[in-house]
């Protein structure tokens, strides 16, 4: 790796994270019981404006457990956006249900409520609204649709810690929400996930199932099949420190995005969208290349040659072999495919300097001009 290499993402860790993790280690409570678990759950629930936060081992199992706890399984359909990380659809498959793929809104990159309406059948049980790249989906329209059809509305907020819709934090807008704390997320526990909800009974069901479905009245008695989806106290210690520093981390990321906007001013490159009343956060800086220069692989290779790390947008689910046979609304998902063809994620670390951003922007403009 070149000494001037700029990674696409890296965790923002400091002395507070080290201190809390060492406290957990020295306490001896290093598995799924410990003071940091309770502290992180309470703090994150407050952060999202939700009654409950249940910490889990990763974001994918959070979606799976959300569906299973709701009783969604074989024979049921779950509506998901075509443009999302594969885990959104994988979790539906793990639950035994069938994903129904819906095109996204070109303005927000999130699931298009107009297409959601036409995707509903008698088998539909849930909608998963992915807040893609930190921008909230249109939760007002989706809430209205879900309520009218009696559907379970889940927020996949893996990439949107701290984002808001109509002034309210994501994580408290749907019937339930799921988060990831993977190493490249805004807040990280290394691996880790969470379900937030305002539904007391649903929260109790999630807690029961995540811990092997063990009876609360009789130890080691398991009345049904459960899961081992627990977070460790060490991970939660890291999470507590990250949560205390959330405003600082988000502010630094916002500054990085502002530097990119300044450096690319006048360029045909379109950066992270903002559509009111959403208040998105910057998870990754995402760039949409102009039509006619949409060879993202070539642009990415040119940036790599200049020691700049990038990643393409997600491949639409409808282009992936396990989901190629799923029902797709609208036909061919033109928006999802167009965004995937032209989208590239740029270095977004909180450690970037203004000079780093200027260097990335310069190489980017030269690379797509030559593509």
C-alpha cells in the first residue's frame, strides 16, 4: 500500500473507545452480559427517540429477527428497494419469505412509494425502507401506505445513524428499525447491529428470540427455536464511546462532504442528494458521474492508480443471481440500474484533510473526463 493511500472509509476511534473497551475487559464481563450492554441500549434508544433498542450481533440478523419476530415467513412477500446492499433481501430469504423488488426515487436513491403501492398483493406483509447512503426514505408516504394496507413498516437504517425525517430521528419512524455497527458505519462496534421499536410486546419478542428463546421463568428451558444473535459487552463498550462522540463524528463527516462540494463546484458530478423534509447525514460521499462517462470501473481504476480507494454503488438486486427471478416493480428498474451504472463512493473518512479531498476531486475529474 502506498504511503499516500487514501482509504474509502475507516473507523473514527480514539482514547474514549480504548478506555471503555479496557473497562469491559477488566470487569471480566466480555460476553453478552454486562453494564455496557444496558447502557448502550438505553443511550441508543434515546438517540433514536424510540422506547426500545435491542443490541444484536450484526445488521443482517437484525433484519432477519425483525421479520421472524413479526411472524413473517414462507408464503409471505416483503417489499424491498432494488438498489440496496444485498443483506436487505438476504434477510427476507433467511426468514423464508419472498422479496419483491421496487425501483427507487431518482431524487433520493431510496425506495419509491409510488412503486410500492403497485407492488402490494394479498401476500404482502412488510415494507423495508432503506435509508440509502444516509438519506431517509419518504417515511410520510410509506407510513400512509403501510397503515392503509395493514403492513409492517421496517426502516433499514444501517447507513443513516443520526439522519432525520420531519425533524424526527430515523429509528423511531417505522414499526421497527434496524441498524448496523459494522466497521465502516458512522458509529461502529466492529461488528454489531440493533433493532429499535416503540412496541413493547414486539421488543419483548425480539429479546426472547435473540437469546436462544430461553424461558425467563425457567433457565435452560426453550419453548421454541431461537437464535444466538447477541452483542458482546466489549462491542457495547465501543458503541457507548461512539455514541457519546456521535455529534463530533457526524460534524466531521459533514465537513468532508462540504469540502467535496467546494472542490467539485461547477463540475457535472452530482454529490449526495438532499430532498426536504429529510435531513440526511453523510455516511459515504457518493458521486454520480455524468452520462457519457459512466464506466465506473475505469474511473475507479484510475483513482486506484493514484492511491485513492473507492467503491461502486451496490449492484441492483435484480441483477444478482439469487434474486433475478423475483418480481420487479417498475419493469427493469431503470432508476436503480442507472444509478448503479454511474455511481461511485469516494473516500469519506473523518481523518481526511481539505488537501486530501482536493486531491481526490482533481483525480476524479481527470479520470471521468478521460473515460
